[in-house]
């Protein structure tokens, strides 16, 4: 989500640099909120305050393409599921579980080994 918010092609970067990845954080981006986010003026803290990050599968990123890129790159990276949610709005455990289930489905579809 952070790379996407910065304007990067996440799957493209994984294809290019995947063999060097040791760790990847799986988190989604709320595209509607990101439309007017000026990355030259706003900070990471601003993105959190605007609630631009969410659980995988609950935003706009293509996690199937990301998992395909990881598989293609042959990486052994450790993946971590993240879901920044305000407990007053959405229960963090439930959103983290939602993200984990989505990433596991995408990984399974493309033959990426998980544990």
C-alpha cells in the first residue's frame, strides 16, 4: 500500500527486485481517499489519519498480481499482514484476519507456497 500510494507499480517492482526481498508487508490502499492525496505535500502520518490503509482485499490493490510477481521472482520473502484500522470504526483483529484470508486465497491461486 505504501509503494502504491507513492505512485509505484508494486508488481513491477517485485518482478524487478523480488529476488532481493526478505520481507513484504501486505496491506491495501483505499483508492477513493488516495485520489486527492498529494504525496509531495502529505506525510505517511497524514495517510494514516485519512485512513488510506486497510486490510488486503478491502481496497484497490491487486493481490493476485502481487502474489504472481512474488512467485515469478522466486522470492522466499516473509510476508506480514497489516491492517491499520481505528478500533472505534473497525475491529483490528477482524480486518487483519480478512486480509490474511484474502492474501492466502491469492497465493493459493497462483501456486505461491505459504505456511
